[in-house]
C-alpha cells in the first residue's frame, strides 16, 4: 500500500480570506476618512 503524502492543513483558502477581509477593512476606513474630511459645517 502506497502512502499518499497529503497536507493536513491547506493555508491557501484562509490566507485569501484574510487578505480579502483586510482589503475590505482598509476600504471602509478610507471611505469614512474621506467622508469626514469632506464634511463642511454650515454657519
């Protein structure tokens, strides 16, 4: 019987999901910053 060398953990999917999550969080932070910086108060 041949032993199949399969990895027990695949890090690819988790790494991609963390990357997508980081991009979404950075995008939200930038959007909030732009909304705060363009806010003009009426006198």
